C-alpha cells in the first residue's frame, strides 16, 4: 500500500510539473501572440488546409480596413480576392503554388492591397511556408512592407525617362529630317530651275514640253514634302508678327466648313482678347491639320469646336513653358478618340493609322514643330468613343508689337522687266549647283553678278570690287559664316545694300524671332527661276526701300 501511495505521489508530482510546464509554455505563447498582435508589421497566417485565416494582426487589419474578427471569421479566398488588386492576383497565385509544390519555402513579390475605403497601395509581401511533418503545406505566413512611395517615385522616374527617350528620339529624327530637307531643297532648286529653262527652249505644247511639266509637277510635290519635314524639324524660316487668332479662325470658317462636310457641325467660341505673336500662315496650317484629323475621326458626323481664350502661366506650369501670357487654342472633336496604345506616337513623323495613301503621318509632326518653334506648347486629351481635344498655347504678342498691317506693308510692285539691268548682285551659296543657277538666271537678265561660295570669299570679292553692290543674294545656313553675319558685315561698308535670303532652312534664331529688317527679303527654297528674277527685279526697282514689304511669297 505504501508503495502504491508513493507511486501516486510521484505521478501527481509529474502531472503537476507537466501542468506547470504547460502553463509556462502557454504564457510564453500568449506573449508571442501579443507580440505578433501588437507588432507594427502587418502580418497574417492562412491555413492551406482549412481555407481560413489562423491569425491576423491589427496592423494587417488596418491596412485593408477590416476588423481582425471579420478577417478571422471570413472565407480566406473571398477576402484574398477582395483585398488584392485584380492585376496582382495571378502573380501571387503562382508564388503560392510554388510553395505548395514544395519548390520553395519563401516567396517575395510586390502587390497592391485595396483598402475598404477604396484606396490602393503597393506592398512587398514576404511569404513563408509552414509545413506538416510529411512536407505538405500547412499554412503560409505573410508579412507586408509598404513600398507605395518608392513605387510611385520609380513610376514617375520611369515615365520621365521614357519621355526623355522619346524626346531624344524625336530630336534625332528632327535633325535628320531637317538635314535631308535642306539638301533636298537645294537639289530641287536645281531640278526645277533647269527644267524650267529647258522647257522654255522646247516647242510649246509639244510632248517634250509635257515631259518637262511632269518633272516640274513632281518636283513641286517633293517640295511640299520637304516643307513638312522642315516644319517638323523646327528649322523652317518663320515670319512672326502680332495678329488676332480669332480673326484667323473666322477667316478660315468657310474653308473649314467646306473641308469637314455637312455632317460635321463647326462651332467656334472665340474668347481671347489678346493677339498672339507667330507666323500667321503657319498657324493656319496648324488649324487646318487639326481640323482634317478631326474630320477623319468623325466619319459619321459630329461636332468640331474651336475655342480661344487668354491664359497666364506661372513659372512651374506643367507644360514646360516659360512664365508669361499666352493665348489658348482648343480644337475639339466628338470622334473616335485615340487608343492609349496609339497616343504616345501621334506626333512622330510618318506615324499614321490611316490606310496607305490616305495619310502620310506628317500632319501632327508638322503641327508639333510649328507650335514649338513658335514658342508654344501642345497637349492632347482623348477618350475612345468620346472624342479628342488638342490644346495649344501660343505666346501673346507684346502690347507694342507691330500689327500685321505694319509688319507686311504694301505688296511688292510688279517689276517692269527692263530690257537692260545695270545693278550689281553678289550671289553667295555654298551649293555649287544652286549658285550657278542663280548666277545664270541673273546674268541672263543683264545684271552684273559676283559669285562666292562662302562668306569669307564674298567679303573679299566685295572689297576687291570697289564699286557699289546693290543686292546680296545669299543662303542662310552656310559653314563658317551664315548669311546673316555676311549681310551684317557687308552692310557696314555698303549701307544701301539690300539683301535677299534664299533658304528653306534656318538654324539661326535671329532670323526667326523678329520680322526681317526693312530692305531685307526672303525667298523660300525651292523656287522657280521666275520667282527669283521677279524677286530680284522688284527689290531693285522699288523706289523707296524703307517702305518695302519685308516679305516675298
Ligand atoms: N482628332 C483625332 N482623333 C482621332 N485620332 C487622331 C486625331 N488626330 C490624330 N489622330 C491619330 O494620329 C495619327 C497621326 O496623325 P497625323 O495628322 O500626324 O497623320 P495622319 O492624319 O494619319 O496623316 P496626314 O496628316 O499626314 O495626312 C492619325 O493617323 C490618327 O491615328
Ligand atoms: Mg493628319
């Protein structure tokens, strides 16, 4: 009996010790649970077998806007698809499948969690597998780190980098286009010039004259293309002046209505009170290109709206424009809209979604070139199925800027085509073919011609010549010394010198930023022989230089 008692006492002591150990462990577990519950790191554990949450801490409950009770009593799958951004479900599903297949014990991926209030934030999910002794997945523990700010900053950086790459790409394309167009224009001057001369020596109306005409027509088409390329590359010579954009829109009304057809309604709302400073012909081109695109986007009719208004932008405007006063032009349509995948490309040269032969893809490239070269900006907003709006800002003219009438006074008088010309013309162009053609044409008309292939040579020739030089006909962009500088230096010695720039291309801001000085004229390349001789004759014949037009079209 005594043995039995001793045995029971031992047993009791063992049970007590076991109980104390259990109580100790329980207390310890409680401490861990509390630690997990109050931890600031969002954490939860999901049973892979029962499909429910085994635990979730306050921090986790907070980031999804649920209560811990709601989480623990809910269906794990349902909660998962509710709080996970739909675009991230697949990534996470694959990560957990890898854990389930035993291919990994931990996983790490980025995902967005949706808060009950709708807010979406980025987190990194650190997933750890808990396994049964036989290796099957029992549960997963997931911790979250908030990476929303980093992720957003990275996205902004990526977007800026992409924009920069795009900008650099377009700049390179612009340079290429400008260079090609410049060279092409010189070739076209020669093709058009000599074909025209050839034609004059052929029997009128004959087959050969017709062939010559076809060459000329073709060259003129090519000239239109080079013109667009130059506009795109922001290298064309602009003739800016102060003018009223509302008047331009009004004047274009009939033309636009005819272009867009009867099914499209044209609405204008012209609220701008200030004039803009730009090249009127080029701004018309902008409006025309945008209206044509709008028409093409509304094959079943719709509404085209043109709006103008005044706006002042501060230094940190989102359009990258200098602080100042602008006029806004909005061209809005109710057409097809532009899909997101297409939108980043619309300003690229030769980008078109239109059928071959329907569009060259140069419309918006030209618009973009003109607007930026004019010191403005362009923005586009579009919704598929609803329509598109292009918003353009153009610099406002200073109050004392010359008005359109003053900037281009009376047109040049028609020359009388005297039988004998006696003035001296200095021709400077680095392109041998162009220089020879221009000289030939002028010699043929009886002028005394001096030829130089660069600025230095031109100055030397002028110095050696000793007598008066009446007109300088010069290219604008030449190596070493540009036409502008040459003209300035020559004028120091020959103050009565008149200047005719022949160019299709400019890299000289001084020629672009202001109307040409009196006595200075511009003839765009390519031109026909008759254009050149008419320009030269009228400049030299005009009685009062100071009152001359500063522009020859
Ligand atoms: N208002 C608009 N609505 C819908 N899509 C437009 C609109 N404007 C431009 N786009 C899209 O942008 C592309 C480029 O336009 P862009 O004017 O440069 O070239 P294009 O009209 O295709 O050809 P081009 O103007 O040289 O005849 C178009 O092909 C079209 O997909
Ligand atoms: Mg177009």
